C-alpha cells in the first residue's frame, strides 16, 4: 500500500484499474478531484453492505482507516464496521 499526503498544487495520477482510497482532510471542505469513479462520503453507509460482501479485504482496510480518522460527513454505525 502506498500512502501520501497531497498538498496544494500537487497532482497525483492513479492509473485505471488501481484500487485506491482518498480521504479529504481539508478543514474548509474544499477539494477538487477529476475522476471517472467516485464514492462520496454520504453514499458510503448505503454502499457499505455491498462493499463488505464483494470485497471483504477492502472493507476491512477501509474500516481500519475510518476508525483511525473518521471524516465528520460519514455516518457508519460502529457495529456495522465491526462486522467486517
């Protein structure tokens, strides 16, 4: 796994097909992404059952990362994350 912190003016290229996760931590909430796929924070709780069923490894890693630094916008009950 590669982890980095992107700062103002930085560009990160992620090739098509590469699994990745982005956590926006900008206090103002302003972040710009140009992408062909997106999982917005408000949709995560709705999609969580499908993610955990179809890709349990990704779900486990995402649950671990969200437990360390949960964004305010994401509302996933703790008991849901423990089922991974």
